[in-house]
């Protein structure tokens, strides 16, 4: 066999195999289609009932299975025939009036009104029963003006002052003439008096007033100024640092102002003392004119 014949036979065998595979596939498809058609026909025929064709989708849910009557038509017809007829309720003859229903008599409800207690004026009774002594006391308290705490009587010309400390005058008042100052070793004027004392001696308020300033100078040391009212002012100097008052305090005559300190370098030869100055409308006044006699 020559070479062209071999090629022709191989080509013929290829086509035969190809056609055979296609034929097998068509036969398999036909068989599968037939089976599906047969199964579908059986399902439709099995779902038929004497009453007609029932769709699977119209079956009652599982919860309502008990309500489905599974008896056959013959048993159901037999049970219907043997069931005794229902008795109808007796009806009244025509023309008979319908009985009237009488309602139960209503019991009258009586509303009980509880009277409210009338308000009593206890104020009148209390005032009537109150003893006369208590009424007089209350009237007296109303007529008496309230006391004003921390008040003082303003200073005037006829008032008398206390000595801040008990001691002799170490340097007298001399606003209108000069006197000798041993510390400065010169003659000069002085607007205050220097009252001899000892270190730590309490200093009392000469008169009542309001502390308006606290200050310190090299000449007079620590000073406390009090407003006595009516333009009068009293100033205490050469005080120790532990003062008993501060600005804004109200003091009465005899109240503690502070304590005697060591003298400043400008009054060292006077010894321990208290400087006391009195002014009226900022003009110096001799304090000894108003200090009480010893």
C-alpha cells in the first residue's frame, strides 16, 4: 500500500469516529429527555383527585392538616344521611307582641357632702389670751431703736480724753514757739507731746474713733491715725509692730491700740515714750487742753 492510500484511510477513520461520538451524544440526550417527560407526566397524574386537579402549591400548610377531611365521598355521604336533623327554635305565632324587657329599677345614689372646717383665726385668740405684760414688752421693743454696733460719739469742744499711757511729758507741745530738743541738740517747734513710758506698755485709745491709716516714718516710727469725727484726728506714734488695730477698725475710748516701742534715732534721748498728736481740720491742737487731769 502506497503512502496516499494510507493517508486516505486515516482520514476516513477519523470521520467515522467523529460521527460515532455525535451519534452517542444524541442518543443520550434523547434518553434523558424521555425520562424527564415520563417523570413529569407521572407527577401530574398522581396529583389528580376525584374533585379535580389539585396543585401542589395549593396544599394547606402543616398547621392546618388536622382540619382536612380525609374521608371518602361515600363515607361522608353516609354520615350526612345518618345525622339527626337539627331542631329549629320555636317561633312565636304571627301577631303575638314581643315581650318587653323590664329594666331593674335604678337605686338613687346620694352624695354625702362633708362640710369643710372653717378656718379659725388663731391670731385673734392668741392676741386676746396673750398677757398684757408680753404685749407691753413687744410694744417697748418696737419703740426702742436698734443699737448700732461699733459706733462712737464724735469728738467736740467739751469732750475729755484719756491719757494713752500714764507718764510724765518728756517733750511738750510747742507749735507757736521753739523749745530745746536734746536728741537733735537744737531748738525747734513740736506739734505733739511725748509721754514717757516703758517698752511694751499698752497704749489705750484716748477717744473713740475709726482707724483710718497705719504708717511708719524714720522720725516717729510706727504710727496709728484715728478719725474722731467733726474734723478731729488723734495720732499715736513710737508703737511696736504688733498692733491691736488695723485700718477700718472702730475703737472706743480706752480700747487697746498697741504697745510702746523703743524710741527712734530722732528721739533716742527722750527714752521710751509715746508720741500723741491732736489736730482739728489738719491744724495742730495742744492735746493737754483736752486730756483729763491726772
